[in-house]
C-alpha cells in the first residue's frame, strides 16, 4: 500500500488576525506547545469578535504558563499595542 505525502501547510497572511494572535503569544512560556496554541486561538477569537475582555479570553484558554495570569495579560496587551491594536 502506498502512502501519499501530507498536504503542504499554508501560512496565514502576515497582516491577518490569525498571524497576529499567534505571534503575540509566541514568546509566552507554556508547559506544552498545545497550551500556547490554545492561548493563541482564544486571543484570535477575542480579536475577531471583541466579546468580553482580554482577561476573559486568557482565562477561557486555560493555558498552563510559567507566568502568572496578570503577567500573561500584560505581555499580550503590550504586544498588541506594539501592533496598533487597542482594547
């Protein structure tokens, strides 16, 4: 039985919300890579819909980080401000 190679991974456009959300959380140390991906997803959902607060998005992610929750929120806020996003 022959196997086919996996399809290529398509990157998000550099200016997309998805790319921004995952870039914002890329430097936050987490216990597992999936924790960072989940945090990035919740930040992306918050950016897309603006429902609730950024704090609620971070809490909903439930990511296990090596920083305290307030530090994680501070890092995300700072990185979003650098990219011109206001709350």
